[in-house]
């Protein structure tokens, strides 16, 4: 079964951290202030409906949604 995951393009991330504010169980902030995903970035069931909004909240468009096996 495929799963939907958030992926961060670290070359685009500027450390606005809106993703971590919207989904703190999925995104963390490293020591330099940039976002990363916990585990594999899998979108939890309770965030499926708002996943596109989370992606759209990134002003640098550094967050992508990917389908993984």
C-alpha cells in the first residue's frame, strides 16, 4: 500500500518554520533553524485533508507531497 509523505527540499528551505507550527508531529527544526521531517515524513491520517494547505503555507515552496511504496 502506498503512503503519502511530506518531503523537504533543503536547498529551498529558509527557516520560516510554518510547517513545524502547523504539523509539529511531522516537522522538526534543526540546530540551524531549518525544517526536517521526523521518520519518513509520512502524512498522518488526521492531516490528510490539510496536507495541501501545509505545503502551500511554505513561502519558499520547499515542501512537496510524494507517494511512496
